[in-house]
C-alpha cells in the first residue's frame, strides 16, 4: 500500500502549498535556488523560471537562506523586510541522510490584508522592540553593514570581499590598519553578516580603560569582590556579548596580565569574574583590531606570542586612504550626505580643485581626517560648493606642482570673503582639528597624542567623546 503522500499527484502538492498561505524556497548548500513556489515569485515580482538556478540573495531581498545552508542553524520567526513590508520568515537546514544539503525557507502571510490584520495586533510590540533595538544599536554601534563600506579600488574591494567571505565563520579575526581606516566598521559589518547578527555586538577600546579596571570590565565581578563593588556584582563585556561578537579595539594596548586572561577565554571558552569562585561558560566570537605591529611587539615581549596566534586566525589588513586610488572622491561624497543630515543642508558638492587637492593629500588620519576636513568646510561655506578657500590651512597651503614638476603659486585667500562664526564654534573646530592631527602624528596612540597636546589622557578621551572621535 502506498503511503498517504504518495497518493497525492505532484501538481496537487504545489497547489496545496500555495493555498496554505506559505511562500516556500529551497536552496542547495551554496545558496542556489532549487525550488521556489509561484506564490513566492508572484509576491517578489518575478517568475519561477527566472528565479531557479540563481543565488538566493539576488532574488529575495535581505535573504539569509545561504547562511543557514552553510551553518545548519535554523532561524525561526525572523523579521525580514521584503518589498517595504516586514514579513515573518522561518529558515530550516535541510539534512538528508545525516548530511547538510541545503535549506528550506518559508514566509508567512499570503497577501497584504492578512499582514495588516496581524500587524495591527502586534503593532505596539513591534514599536517597543524597534525602540529598544535602536537604543541598543546606538549604544553598541553595531549598525554598519558591508553596503556602508564605500570604495571601488582594487585594494579595498579585495579586503571587503575577504571580510564578507569569512563573516559566516566562527574563527577569531584580527583587523589591521592605520588609525581612521574604519576597523570598527569592518568588525560591525562582519558581525551583522554572520549567524550571530541577532545577538549583541560589544565594542571595547582596550586603550581607553584604565589598567586596574580592565579585568573587571571584560570579565565582570562578584558581589563584594572589592571595596565599592556594586551590590550583586556586575556582568562583564564578555557576558554581555554572549552568543554574539566582542570587538577588542586597540588590542595592542592591552596589558600583559589581561592578555593572559584573554588567552584563557579563547582556549577554555569560559570566564572567571573578579572575586568569583566559579567559571562561567561564554560563547563569543572575538574580533580584534590594532594599528600597531603586533609581530614586532611579540619579538619585544610586550605582546604574548600564543595570544597573537590565537587572534590571528583570519587577518584582514585595511589599506590606508592614500593607497585607495579613485576612492577619495567617492568616500567624500558619501560623507557629505551624512553631514548634510547633521547640518540640515542639501546639495553640497566639492569643486574640481578641491577634489584634485584631496587626491594629492597623504591623509595620515585617513577617513577620520577626511570627515573632519569636510565638517570644518561645511561650517564655513555660505553656498553649496566647497572651494579650496574653505579647507583647513594645512590643505590650502600644501605645495602643488605643475606638469613640468615645478612649484606653482600658492592660492591667495581673501580673508574678507570668509564668513565669521562665533568664537566658541571656531575654537571647537580648531580643537577637534588639533586632536585629529595629534592622533595622526602618534599613529592613533592616544597616550602619545595627549603628551603632544600637553593634556591628560582622561581629558583627551573626554574631548574625543565630545567630538565623536573614535
């Protein structure tokens, strides 16, 4: 006797699926669509013939099916934006005879009317979730995706492609690059493209935490661990990042004592809070970053060799801005769009002379320096075009050469044409510029920058926070 399912004709089964209100897609282990029903295609504005055989992410907006097909981890009741609506998606690994061969995905709600009824019922819950999600993203700065990493140069594209490829891995990542190249943006994008995206992304600047507090900040402490300890104890950053990603920026500034404890976390996947007697298991992916030469520090004995090899499983080296041919104008225009929203301006553009000056500059502070220059320029322009006269003095006065290799005359700036701003605004611009310059000269070392500026380290961190300098 045939089993019940075998009695049903194949074309009946597909119609039953459509009538059941499910949109279904099946992909292989490489994320290539093997099957998609007509109900799903109708909603997507495509056809079954056009969809089958293509990478799922090219057909379905915000799809994560290719990730589930790789990891074998199911994702249930995930909110997925498609065509301007928020649908509820279920994604299941497809395991046949004990082997992961692909994934099956379903999206609920057959039509906009069904979704509207459901949405009205849970609208207050969605709003509450969005509020806390926005608040958490703002706090953890985990809002960046690979689409936010701007650049088409071959050097940058290769690095971006590598980061995308390894984002689904669980291995440790070491990001190298000069100050201001966007190491935290890369870390955030890797996290948001990983299977841990639904869990916390916790960034820590190892250089900004005083040495005597670093252990308790990373691993937490138990009740009564020390004088002044919070009653009931406190969770450390590793516990807060459980199941997610912890980003250890400026790892080269971590003291040797803390390096030993970090190595234990990597080896044992557990932490011991300060004053605690019992270890706590944690599941955290570590992404570390530094502008320092860790190999040289290992030779000098200031960085543990065993920790270096544990962190350096996957190495990503971000090229400095001066080596990204053709990217400067593209990045500048992208930053201008961001600054326009901040200053409630529209249509700001760069003159051809400014673009030329930008392309000749060395950008020791990289993208951070470029953003500082643009922000300063927006503060002093009256119209919508940034001219050379609006640039900081060190960019206005830099020598240029003509086609014969001889210096050309420096531009004469008419001070009378420069708009006057309040003393407070002017001092703020100059102060931020001085901090960025000191950080550039010190290769991002804030302790050295503070000495150059003849201020305390704590005061420098306060200023960096005030001016949004990371």
